[in-house]
């Protein structure tokens, strides 16, 4: 299953409700699982992003739908990137001319 890395920044609304961040995560986890994915790991971070997540999802469309649903809450902005495992990267390299 493809992996995705999500970088999340709280909006002013999300920061104001920081005490509920773990509860909000539980809701996001349930959403991802209901769409056939799993959250492999989550870290709350100090720096330019507030949360970093690694997600396994069936496809790009599923991740886009999850990202839009989470953004629609008004609590965060996101950057999502497709990640490649070691084996997947070896396959990418094998396709190089």
C-alpha cells in the first residue's frame, strides 16, 4: 500500500484548541481507517510544522479526500508527499535509463 507523509500546521483556530489535539487525532485516525488506510505514525513536533504523520492509503485519491476533509475543519493546513519504501525506490531506480 502506498505511503504518504503529511506535514501539518495548525491554523489560529487549531492552535486555540491545542488541548484537544489528541482527541482530534483520534477522529482523523478513524476517518483514515474508514477509508481503507492506516496511520503508521504521528509525531507532534516543534518547528515549522506542528504534526508529522506517515499514512498508508490505498491511493492518491483517498489521501486527497482525507486531506480535504481534515482541512475543512479549519484546524490545520497540510502538505502531503508520496513516500517510497526501500523496495519501491529500488524499483524506481531499476526503471531509470
